[in-house]
C-alpha cells in the first residue's frame, strides 16, 4: 500500500478563501492589525503576529523592522481603506445637491462607525505620545474625504446653488451638523453605532440644516 504524503503549502504562497495567493506583507499586516485590535499595542508581541499570520518572526521583521513600524503600517493600510468609495457627481440643481450631501453623510457615518475604523482611531489616540505620526496618517484619510466634499461644494457655489464662502469651512459645518458629539461618544464606548435607518435620518437632517444655512 502506497502512502501519500500531503505537502504543506509554503507560508509565502498561502491562499485566500477564494483560492487566490495572499502576499506575505498583506497577511502580516492583517495579522498585526487583528492582534492590536484584540490585545492592544502593549499586549501584542511580534511572536503573536507571526503566529497569527502563520509565518516566522524573520518574515515579520522582513516586512517591518519592529512592532512600532508594524502598527504604523497597519494603520496606514486601514486608513487608505477608510477613504470613501463615493463618486460625487456635480449637482445640476438644488435637489441633486441635497441628494449628494445626504449620500455623503450616510457614507461617512457608516464608514467611521465600522468596528475596525473605530479601533484605528483608538489606537492612534492611545499611541499619540509614543508615535504621533499615527494620527497624521489617520488624518490623511479624513482630509481626503473632506477634500472630496469641498470640491463638490465649490462646484455648487459656481452653479449658484450655495452662498459664497470657504468650502473647507463649510465642510466642517456640515460634519458638525452630522455628528454632533457622537464620534466622541463612540470612541468612549458610551454610545452604540446608529442603525442604518438612524444613519439616514442623521444625514438627511444635517443636509436640511446645512442648506438652510448656505442654500
């Protein structure tokens, strides 16, 4: 009787559930982020990350020189994913602008309320003294979303749907009307993320108030 030996899949070419190869760097950063979420920065070791990623510690150090670098890279990766995949077409009338603002508001609330995103915020805050560049990395994603809305508002001003003013300041006003202090409460875990219906109402309410101010 012939024995068949099952060959192990090398760590560097492990596959995703869909059967596609997962790059070593992506697996290590994903494992690092999961460990930081679960155990916090101080409670996570390089061995924890290597074990979760099913690689050697040498592989981990080949991707990043130390645990701090892993945290920065993991947050940078998630920050890129936080940028809203929302195409904001120029509004052709006031109703179109209202629809665009409400859609943007809903996307912002739904995106930021996702557990991994809130964890990114908490990690950046927790490590703000030891690694202040984490907050800068996170802020790049926020500014990308704000810039997209500012350009939409500037186009609406040119079309005569909004009053004259600084679009960047108007974005801040819109987000203030949208969030209030909810984001702080979420970060402190003193409130639960809003339901999809509540999110839509928040976005619609902020849009209506904003257009009364600037329409």
